C-alpha cells in the first residue's frame, strides 16, 4: 500500500466514526474491481489489519483474476458473478455496499437501454438480497453523480452524455422508496449523501 493511501486510511479509521458496528460482521460489496468498491475493500482490510476488527469481506466481481491484481493481499472472499443474476450466497450478510455500475460514457451513449436495464435491474437484485438476508443496512454508492430529491435536500446534475446514469440513480432509489422502507438504505454520491 502506498504511503498516501495508508495516511488516508489511518485518517478515516481515526475519525471517531462508529467502526465497532462492523466488528465480526460480514460486509458484501458489489463492484469489487471498481474505484469505490476496491478502495472500500482495501480500507476494511486495513481496519482488520490495524484494529483487529474481524470484518468478513465478501466481494461480487466479474473477473476474479482482475480483482486479485487490483486488491493484492486483501483478505476478501471473491464471488464471481453479475449483479443481475447473483450466484448463491450461503453466508449471512450484515451490511451491503452497492458500488457496481457502468461508468463508461461511450457504452452509455451506444447502449443506453442495456446499460440502464443492467444498472436498475442489478440494483433491484441487490435490494432483494438485502431483504432476503435481513441486512442491518445497505449503502448505494456512486462515484459519478446522483439525481433527485430526498427529504429537504436535492441533488440535480444532468450531463446529456451520461443521461442513463442519472436515470438509474433515480430509478433504483424510487423502487426502494415505493415499498421497501424496512431496509435501511443510504444513497451516497461523490458530493452528496442522502438517507
């Protein structure tokens, strides 16, 4: 791990947040080879190594070889699969961090229907998993942007090139709000966070 990342991880680990709630719990992360997913896996591994938290990290990835190359020696159970057709997950899951998404702008332009379907249906499958496993909480992360209104806060970002992203970031939380409120979901974008 490079010195800057180690310094950032230590800063976050020491920030006074309630990391105790993750002690000896299972955390399921989608998008394990992506920007946010891989950082989250490495951070939780750092907590285990430096704070002995005993967090069991399980990551959904499409390519385990790529995941191993990105994650290095991180102690993580890699589950090969796709969020639209989840493989069997026999373990208990306490928390879900949903980080999987298409972020390729060219693909969004050339195949907007397929991208939107994949992201909305994939998020729906992850929400079904959260309900099935009776998770304590699910966090829906975005490294790009979020759109919509939740409570008194509004996030409005529109980029015509990546319009499919906006549609999916609005559709999935709408599905949650329309009848799945028994699952604690936090929707977090790069510059915004809603609960």
